[in-house]
């Protein structure tokens, strides 16, 4: 891995003469990378200046290929005003391809609110989130050992533009840092490692660094999450969430000792976790927590006005590489989530993402089960997802219910934003199922009435 | 209601089943229903209530715990049902299960009674067809209560057949809540008995009906009932022996009739042919010693018929006597020789050990430890009779008296059924279940007859009857009572006192049944519940914790060795291959596991290596005080292991004939694999305040070996309350 990065950086060096098409330069850049959990959050503050003649409408953010596949989300905002009067203006960010990208560098295109003219500057705040970017080393640890991880990045920001001055900070969860690559000037103070300031780095500069540090935060990775949201116009929304959870950190090696685990918690199994927190909507009711073989009794629900919190424990503590599958189901009142659009259509307004805090979801599928007889479904989301339609049969269904399937990979808590599903529905369909039941009972009574009164004997008595 | 002139004693049952029914009948009075209609309405509504009652009384376990499968065998049934619904019937029938009995495997289709699974799957498919998308687990959980409800209906018709509708209603009510039946039919107790008792009673009812009417259609029905029973439970052997015995008794008592001939022949021949379609039963009906009685009686029937015909043809009685002697002698001779030759040549298999152990309760203890080791195979204690039958135990003899007083083909049957099954119930605890319907029916006769007599006594005392019909229906019997009553003026009061007594007893019965059901028979035994220091409920869910750990965190092809009790649960919940399970068809294999558990670690390691074992699972109650753990079962492992491998000797594990785990235990005990696995690192733990470390709460002693080192195994997982401990078998070290 390290060797590959070296080759990569050599290759980058070859491309140093590569010049960007646009005449932008970054006057000042500050990058803060938060390594305190297993979700790596990077905050990038860029001061961009247009030095070309043509007005620039957008700029590129570059990511090395090792990061681009772990990149979960990129957000950018333009800052106007100073200090206390700061206002944030969200900018449009979308992935893009560059024909002459060196070494499979990935790009995101940030569109400015107003094009920059010559000499004009803008301050951007970029947040990007990386998942699965902490590599446990050693990759297998025993119960009593602490978890150490590698984080690989560059000391200088990879950018297609010239950067006049830049600094990078790495924030580690504890003061225990085994080692970090030194790129002068680089120093460490407590939980913070500072690289820089570096002056006048050409575009596509790259200086690979490795930080080796202790990280015992729960590496809760949901390998697959299927959330089914079933709309019933009779007044409730039934949500069923199927989790396949794993501990994504260093694999557990050797024995699991219950004596050590229960009597010496401080030094035993420090990287393991046994409790999780799910943030559920307020007014949640009929909550259950179970798995394939039955109910799991270790959970507590706290309901509130703003949110409900479900604190639950898997059947066993999760050590590195251990898995647990479980189902959480709950019901919420319909009136908080289903609305009628001005054009007469109905729409569901619900939160995307995973209710568990600080977890990565490798593959998230949200299935919105519309009532039977719904037509023309369409989903509105702030980011791109794979969409599909299915049919599901539930109680007393004849034609089946339309299911809007939304699927997205690499989801982090930042994705917990509202989304909408629009559909048309005639209220008369609501009566179909009660009518079926009533008629079935009616038929039974008529049949028994007929049976009592009809003489089925061949021979008259 | 009595004033209303209803001639039947159903109102009594009504009072017992539900008091508010009285009100409803009063409101119907204004509708001017005919007495007969009124009676029908009452009967139907009482039966409906009893039907519902039987179902809901069994839901305690769901309310107290959850909708889950209980105990051990039901997990196998659930797993196979799941397979059946997922893969279809043919796959199920041809299923070779490599997950159990490693490395032997098990041919599931050929070694189980498929009735239960097919029933549940049919219910499931029907519900799905009707667009009720329930989970198969819910169907399995509720199968037993559903069939218990159906059994009450059959009990009603049976009671009606042998006595009258009143007895039928009382029988339905009694059996609906009888603890002896509830113990094996609560929601979640998804076992063969759940449907088998229904099938058993149905077969008996239809057969009695067939004997009574001599109708082919009823006999055919009973053959199909028998087929269902054979498909559902091994207890069908009881039917195939009781029915011939009954026929034989009828023959001996001179009650032979054409009706009996038709009923038995049709039922036996068709039932036998149908039963042969079940692979597990196969040709046993013609080849096994246990089924020969039925065959013999069948042949005897033909001889009887033949003799009857000859008697009809021959008018000379003397000649007939000679003929009779010759025929009977030669028939017995031929039968005896055929049986002898069949047995000697091995065509007819001898009786199995299980059958012997039924006839001789001490047999299993001496010869088959694996049967004796199961707690439900122990001889029944008196207290469990009291517990399971309560007042029925006293009503039963009274019912027998009534039956003898009014002897008929049907009452002879129920008497025989009651007496034989009660004997078997005494031999094995679990067979209380088989006796329960008979006990309920006979007791119902006692209750119904007594109440009927008492009420008729009361009614005739009323000088001014509100409706004239009472006396009209009252028949000569009641008028004779009138004359009697005049001589005994306290009769009325006595009758009232007795009636009150009967209702008191019956209400005690209802209270007892509810209490027993909720306290004793509604625990799933997978989840253990206890009361904490502050009266709060503590749940020990260690079994599922361990099984789910196995399921999620071990390689899918891992082999788990444990004592056979947990085999079904490990395959069903842990989804891993086991060495032995609750099927116990191969004694040697179980003995091998028993031997490994009772050997020293290095010897056990060789055995485990030879069986490809990856994980060893033991159940240990020392921390929680859970007493049915592997240490307490250990002597059975030694006995079963020693039964096949004489190297294992029981006295090695005992000190002066005493089984102990403390310092005074035998050295072999302190160092055998089971001891080591249960108590590994237990010596470091303080389990109870004020007690030394390593204090075993299940046995109340401080353990004798606190410094246990494992060489070839390592702790893989121990559940939060230490109930289940799983060890990983290390691969062999490289030899230099």
C-alpha cells in the first residue's frame, strides 16, 4: 500500500507541469481532518481568487483515487461577511470527469453562486466525509489490546490549482499517536498534529503521510440496511429496519474471556462495543427490537418531543469482525409525515439515512410501500440514489402495493435529511379491505343459513 | 333456567363455563324459541366459548414471554417446517440433513413423522392464499392451541357418543383447561403431541361411532383419523394396540356383532395401508412385533365370522361344538407358528426397548440409559397426577362407576382407554398426556350424571312447576323420585348442598388449571426468568445469545459438539452442524460424545479431532444457580458413554457413591473435560456475597479445582450470565 502511494506520488511529480485550464488560485487553505471516530470528517476552508481574465463560474475539488472510492459526501458553502456576521450559502457540488485527470484523480465541481471576475476572491467551506479510511494495524488484536489504526493522506492538499499557503490539522481521538510521517514543518501537540504552513505549492502537489494512532471508538458498520416504510392511510406509518451490523475495526484474535470482560472493563475489550443508540422520530410507538430467533430484551426507549432515543444492546458485545443482525420496527402517526401537495397528490416526507448514530451504512435500501391502488410514484431527494419500483403483497392485497425502492451506498449520518415520495391515491381504495372482510363474513353467515335450511338428504325422511 | 323446563343438564355446564350466558338465554326467552332451539343455541354457544377458552388459556406463554418456539424438539419441528414451506414437499421428503449427526447425517424425510409440519405448512399456505401474510413462526406457535381447541370439539362429540350431550359439553370444558393437556399444547409448544392428541381422540371417536353404527363411512373416517395420527406421532402404537384389545374384550364378552366386524376390518386394513405411506413407519404394521396384536385380532375376527357362518349353516349344535374346538385350536396353532417362525426368521422384529420400558418401568433404567436419562420418561410421581388432573383424579373412579352402570360398546371402550392409558401415565410422565382425554371424558360422565340426577331431584320437588313440560319429560324415573322424596324431606336440601359442592369443586378446578398454566406450563425454557432483589423481573436470555453468536461469528461449516439435549436448538437457532441431537437414533454416537466429555482433555482432544469438532458448547448454571445444567446431567453422560465404552466407569466419578464437585470430588471428576469446560476461570469469580471465589450456586459448594488450564481448547465465548460457554478446539500444533 505504502509502495503504491510512493509510485503514485512519483507519478504526480511527473504531472507537476500540468496546468489547469482555469486561472484560479487558492490564496489560503486550511484543512482540519477529524479522526476521532471511524467516520473521517474533513473541513476545508479555501480562499479562492480568480487570476484569469475570464470570469470563473465553478472550480474543481480533486481527490486521490484512494479517497474517491471512500468518499461518502462532499458539501460546499460560500462564506460571506466576517466573523459574527458570517452567512453561509450552500453551493451546488457534483462529481465530474476530467479528460486529462492524472492518475485517476477524482473531481467534484463546485459552482459558485456568482461567477468570479478577475481579482475577485471567495471563501469556501468544504466538508467531505470519508468512510473505511482507517486501516487497523495490527489488523488482529487480542481482547486486552487497544486498537491502533493507520490513516493515509497527503500533507498538502491535492488540488488542480496553485495554493499559496496551506495548513493541515489532524485531530486524533486520544493523545496516543504511535507515529506520523514528518513533512517539515510538522509537529504534534496533544491530540492534534499540524502539517504546515506550506507556501506556494504547485497544482497536484502530493506529500503522502501516514498517521498511526489509537482509535477505540466503536467501528459500527452496517453492511446492509433495508428500511421499509409502509404507509397505511388508516393512520400510521410502519417502519421496519433490517440491520446487518459488523464491527469494522481490527479483527478479534484468540480467546474471549468473560471474566476479563466483566471484571476488568477498562483494559479489556476497549475497542469493542455493546450498546448502540438509534435516534427515532418523536411520537414513536410499538417499538420492537428482535432478530431471526426472537425478541432481544436489552433495549430502552426514551421518547421526547423532538426525538426518541432507542438505546439497545446486541445479544453479545461486538468485537472486531463479529457480526450481528437484528430488526428494529416502530410505528409513527401518519399526520406528521404524510401531506397533500397543492396539485392534489400526496407526499410522504421522511428522513433518509440510518437512525443509528455514528455508523457507516455500506448499502442502504429504503423501500416506501405505498397503499394499494396508488399511482404515479416519484421520489425527490437532495442527492442521487438508484431508484426502482417493485410490487409487494401484504395483508388482503389483491393487486399488490407499489414499492418505491431507493438505494444508496456508503451512507453516513450526514445523509439523514428529509426526502419526499409523491403519489396519487383515491381514498375509496381504503374501503376495499374492510369491504372484503365484511363480505367474507356475510358469505359465511349466508352459507350457514343456507346449510341449515336446505335438506341435503337423498332419501326424504 | 331450570324453571324453564329444559330437560337436559347443559345449563349446569353453562353456569360453569360462563355465567353471563345465563343472561343471554333469558333475553332469548322473549323471542319465544322452542325448547329444542333454545337448547341448540345454548349448546352451540357453550361449545363456541369452550373453543375460544381452550385457545386463549394457552396464550399465557405469548403474553408472559413472546411468540416463540419452546423447549427442544419443537425447534427441530420448526426448522423442518421452515424447510418445507421454503423448498416444497418433495425437497422436504428427500431431505438429507448434513447439519446434524455429523459425520453421519440424517435422512429427515425417512425419520420423522411429517404430520405436524405438513399441517402447519397447510395452514400457512391457506392463510397466504387468503392473503394473510403471517410468518410461519406465528403459525407454528399457534398450531398447538388451535388443535387443542379442535380437540374440545371432538371431546364434545365423543362425550355425546358415549353418554349424552351434557357429558360431551362437560368433557369439552374439562379438556379445554386440563393441565395434563395444556402442558404440551401451550402456544409455542410446537411438538407432535400438539396435533397427535386431536388425531388420537378423533380416531377413537370415529371408531366408537363406527362400532355403534356399523357404518362403513365412519370406519373409513376412523381409518383416515388413524392415518393422520400415524403421520403425526409415534404414539399411534397405542391406538393400534388398544383398538384390538377392545375388540378382543368385546369378542370375549360376547358382544361380537356385524357392526364390530365392519368397523374393525375397515379401520384396520385401510388404516394399515394408509399408515404404510409414511416412510418412517413403512412396513412395521406387518413386520413389527408391536403391531402383531392388531393383525392377530384381525385374523380372529375372520375366524369368528367364519364360525358364525358355519353355525348358521350347521343346525347341529354338537357338531358345531366339535368344529369350533378344531377351528379355534388350529387357528391359534397356525397363528402361533406363524408368529414364531416370523420372529425366529427375523421377519417380525421383536419389541423395541421403548415398548418394553412401557410394560416394565424398570427396564429402561437397566438397559437403555438414554431413555432413562430423559426427565419426561421417568415414572410419574403422585404429585404430578394431582398437579395435572386435580379433581379429575377423584371424579375418574366415579365416572368408571357410571360407565359400568350403563355398559355399552362405547362405555366399554372409554373404560378400557381410561384404564390402560392411566397405567401408561403411571409409567412415564409424558404419557399423562395420552390419559388426559380419557380421564376428562370419564370425569365428565361423573359430573354430568351427578348433576343431572341432582337437578332432576330438585325439579320434581317443585310442587308448582312453571311449565307443565317438566313433568312430561321427567319420565317415570322422576315420578318415582317424587314418591321417594316424600319419605325423605331433606332430600332437596341435600341435593342443593351437593350441587353447590360440585360447583365449588369445578370452580376450584378452573382456578387450579389457570394457576398451573400460568405458573408451570407457560415457560419456554429457552428464556429463563427470575425475580430480582427488588421484585423486578430478570430475564436470562443466554441460550439465544450463545446460539446467535454461533450463527453470526463462526464459520458456516463449523461443527459444534454439545450434549445431545442442545442439538436441535443449535441447528435451528445457531444454524451450525452438530454431532448429536435430540433424535438420539444412534446410541454409539452419543456415547462417543459422552466419552469425550468424561475423558481427560488430551484423550477428549483425540476424540474431538476424529469427529472434526470445531467448537464445544456446555451449559453451566454455577453463576446463576440454574440447576439443569451439564454438570448435573454429567452422570448420564458417564453412564451412556460407559454403556458403549467400558473405559468410562461410573465409580471413577463418584466418591463413596456420591457425586460431588468440591474439594472432595474424585480426581477423575476434577480433571475431566466437562468439569474443566464448565469451571474454566470460574475460580476467579465471586458469585455470591460473603462466599469464597468459585462458589457454585447451582450446587451450593466451592469448586474443588480452581486452577484449570486448557491445552487444546480455548474459550471462544461465554454468555453474560455464564449459562452457555463455548470453546474453540485449537488446531494441532506443528510437530517439529
